[in-house]
């Protein structure tokens, strides 16, 4: 078998993996079942008898990148900031010992409700259902009440406005100021929400968003395209904030296939990664992408520096 960098392979005992580096006498393979930072170094030509081409594609493995040679070990590994799934879970459990059922995580009243991301996203979802759900949005659109649609959408966004504070983010109040463009945007939004995510409907919403903000940078449109779908149907959709999404993909080893302008390839990769992560988190009580989004934030947050010990002066 001829080996190539980036090739997906099946090892007789270690399972499915991706070749991340080739050397004259060794091949470095990162295996899907591994929870380690480094790829496995296999000696050549002995490894050839244990490796065969992968029988089927694997989106997650194919999208993995960012491997570099560690001079000390002579092995190829992820960036130093990379977290294994076990490490990410441990960080989450430090904040919420009972997982997604932790009283602080699911708080519906008091300071915890206002502080926790998940509670605020769920409040926004409740607001969307109340303001635009159950056909209300479509009826307003059919009646030509674009101003009413904008007013209701802005009320929904206010619940989570401070949770996605990207420097170049565009508020819905600003984006939806043109009635004609806003009407096209809402028509595309309700079409997307009417069924499972698909390329045609997503691209129509992305195009409508670009028409709302013709002078904005392509990256700044991602939150506008993905916010309301995520709030409306968190079991299917996911918010994409460019800088955060790229950082999380790198740190948690998720596929993103990122491009600056909103596009289906990147969004479908994000949905696939979120779905895979959700399945891994279900034993902890996760039930939708709100929980995935909160997990991403908690597990990749900067750890506070330990306070220096105080010594008594004698």
C-alpha cells in the first residue's frame, strides 16, 4: 500500500486513523479512538502489514489539522492549547460537578439564571417561541408587517446580546433597518426553520443576510445568519462566531472547514461537529446544542491563575 500524508487508514488493532506525517522510516497516525495529544509513531516497513486504506470517509478525522513536530519527543501533536475530551469534561465538571443537571447550570431563578449561558439561551428560545413561533412569524410576513417582525426579533435578541460580543458584530436593529431586505431575510429564515438544515435554504439565508449588510465584512455576517436559527431550533442549529468557533475547533479537535463568508460547507461541518460532541456529552445530561455551546465556553475558558500563597511575617 502506498501511504500519503492526510490519508485515512485502518489499523488492525488501533482502529481508524489519519496520517499526519510521513518519514522515510516512520508514519505518524492520529487515531480516532485516541484521547492523547500526540499521533502514534509507527515504524516502517513493519507498519505496512497492519494498515489498510479506510473503508469509508470520516468527516471529523478528515478535518483535523494543526499537527506539528515536537522536537523533544520526535512526535507530531496538536497545539499546546489542545484539550482531550477527558480534559475538557474535567474542566466542565469543575464548574458544574453534577454535569448538565447541576442546580447552578439549570437554575431558573435568582442570580444563577442571569449568569449562566445556558439559562439565557433557553430564555431566548422561549422568547422566540412566544414572539415568532407556532406560525406567528409567517403570518406577520404574509400580512406584510415587516416592522412587527423586526420589533419581535430584536426583543428575542436582547436576551442574549451580551453573550456574543464580537467586535464587528452587527445588531439586528441595524441589520434589519431596510424593510425590503428585512422581508427577504425573514422569508429565508422561516424557510430554513421549516425543515432540517439543508444547503439550499441555508445559502438563501446567507444571501439575504449579505443584502442586509452590503458594506459589512464577510465574517461579521456569520452571527446574523446563525443566531435566530440557533435560538429558534437549538436541537438542529448552532451559532457560529468566527473567532470563537475557530479557537474551539482547534482546542477541542473539531472539524470546521472555516471560510470567512457564510457558506454551507463550514456550517454543515459545524453542525456535524456539534452533533458528535452532543453524543459524547449525553451521559452527562446534555440534550441539545445549547448545552454544546455552553460546554465549549466553559471547557475552553482561560483558567484563572493560582493566587500566590501568603506567608506570615515573623
